């Protein structure tokens, strides 16, 4: 009981200014459930803003580099012939897509854009490993605010190059690298805060719906950047940068990091069952530092059963997902649909349907895995289903706009489903694995390992696409299908174990329904 005295002393100091103001106006303390609502809403919009700014680069690509359109798809059966096809002259394409922006409108433009992606994502992946460690030792509200304001600053500076008439590649590369560093603060921070407020019993429902912020952020970024593109591509970067800065200020004013930091007490009305209350207090997704528990080491976390297979699976899953995130608008604008090329603005808006499918896929994967109590089976099944979805989208997506939309939705569902599942529910499950013997301080490290490893794949996919797409987009899709296959195969041992556990459970308790 002696440990309770320390958090009580920090209540006044760490309570956000906005919370103090609201309580002053109300003349009463905010309830526990209200705090939970604030946490969900603020962190949802915070990570939505992160992804919205991350998506803008993919929208401006088609304006920066008006590469030759993809005319490989004269028929649905031209897959093999497409590998030998060479790009058309840029002279014809410039009339359709615009003059571009030096140095990205030259023969090496697509490769340079790929290097921007890998610079951003490589630093993001490395930063992810350190952000989880730093977030455990720094006030998460301040840490998240710094990350969001820094992200907004460097996203906007990318767009400033439009008005400053900057044509130096290393300016844009440096800005992207620094943006990636600040972006890495987002995921460990929001997961930690949500974990402080919501226990294991509510994990499936909370994480399934809450994780829609990724796709909604992509959609928001695509729509806003596409709408502003006609006014000059600089606006497509500056406005989202200002947006995340504004939300960062809201985070600083309102975000309660943990119940202890604001002196929140769980009311009996909020959680009527004493047993459930005790379970939630003892089994949070992530707790503040406790002196009695030492943080789990990096290598020790890798040895937790399931961490390595899921981390490597996410490497290939994010390779596929982030290739679409960064290159789908570019691909659409350079592929004739029903014999015509859509504008840069139209391609950006159309690409949001991939993320709409991703929202459905994330919630569906979470729901199925909860019902079956089988994370690996669900994730592997989705990755295997993504293979034919990718093939059909490449082969038949150009036939008509309706077919393109349907196939894009299906592809988004199967590609983003396992990605969302692994980064949320799976990470939370493994961070509270029984082998840890109750040590609650493993979640941040496990989350950093899984998502950090996945982010390395996320950096590799767009980089390879920048080079391979100059030869053939069909080769790019082949790479994506092979990656999806490997992702599924990496979970084979866990799938077999889950199937065996199900068979054993059904034989030992045939009348029990889970």
C-alpha cells in the first residue's frame, strides 16, 4: 500500500491542462469512463493524423514524376509479356500527366521516389525500437506531442520546397528522414496509453475498432492531398502538416496518460463485477513502471514463443501493405482503366477504397480470431487469400472502373487484415504471455520488436517497387504475391499448434462452446 503514496503526489503535476480546465468548469472530477472515452478519441485522432501525413507523399508522387503510363495490360492474359515491355517515351506521358518536378521527372525519377520512401521508413523502423524504450521513461503526453509537432514541421517543410523552388534531391531526402524519426514516436505511445486504461478483457473489441485509425488516416490523407493537388503539390504536404501539429496541441492539453497520473478511481458503476475489476487492474495492456518489476530485455523478448514468427510474418505483410500505401495512387494514375488514364486527383481519391477494404479486413480479422481464439490461423488465412486477390487486381483491374473498385476493396481487406491483427491483438497477447510469469512490462518491448521488424519490410517494399516498376509493374505484383506467400508460411508452426490445440480441446471437452 505504501506504493500508492507516490502516484497520488504526481496527480496535480501531471494532470493535463485541458482536464484541469474542464474540472474547474464542472466543479467536479471527471469519471473513469469519461477518461476512457477521452483516451480513445484523442489517441484515435492522433494516430489518424500520423497516417494522414504519411500518406501525402504517395499522392504527390504522380505530380512529381509523370512517368510513362503502364500499357502492358492490353488483355487480361498479358502477364508474362509485360516483363519484356519497355516504357514509352516521356514526351507522350507529359501531355497526359504534367511536366513533373525536378529532379523527380527525369529517367531516374521513380527510383529517387523509392529512395525517399526507404529513407523515411528505414529511420521509422529503427526509431520504433528506441521509441518504446524512451516512452517508458518519459511522460507519454509530452513525448507524443513532440513527435506530432516534429512530424508536422518536416511534412510541411517538404511542401515548402514547392514555393521555394527547391530541386535538390537531398533536401527532400533529409526532410523525409527527419519526418520518419518523429513518426516513430506515434505507435508505441498510443498503444501504451490505451493499454494503461483498458484491460485484457476488453482487448478484442477495443483494439479491433480503435485500429481503424490506420485506414481512416490513409483515407483522410489521400482525400485532403488529392483535393489540394490542383492548387500545387506543396499544399498537399503543408496542410496535413499543420493538421497534425494542431492535433498534437490537443494531445498536450487533453490526453491523460494513465489512471494514476490523473488520480482516476474506478467506479463500481463502471465495472460492476469486482472480479473483472481485479482482473483488469492486474492485467493491463501496459502499466507504468513499477520498481518491483524489471523491464524485459530485447533478446529475452525475442525468445517469447510466437514473437519471432509473427515479427517475421509482419515483415512481409507490411512489405505488401506499405507498397500499396506509397505506390497505389501512382500505379492507378499510370494504368489505363477502360482505355483512359485518370487524373492525379482522381487516382488519389480512388486509392482510398483500398483503405476502406482495410478497415473491414482489420475488424473482420479481429472478430474471427476472437471467435476462433486462433490468431495464427486467421492471419495466415488472410495472407494466403491475398495472393489471388493481388493477381486478379493486376490482371483485371483495368477492365472497368467497377471491376477495379471491387478488386481493390477485396485486396485491401486481405492485405490489411493480418497487418492490423498482428500489430494490435497479437502484440498484446504476446506481451502478456504466460512465460513472462506476470511481468507486465514486456508489452512495449514486444510491440517495438514486432512492429519495428515489420517496418523494415515496409521500407524494403516501396524501395524495391521504385526500381522494379521502371521495368514492369507485373514484376512488382509478383514480388507482392511471393511476399504474401512467405508471410503465411512463416506462421505454419503456430497454425499447426493452434489446430492441434483445437482438436485436443474438442476431444477433451466436446460439449464446451468457446
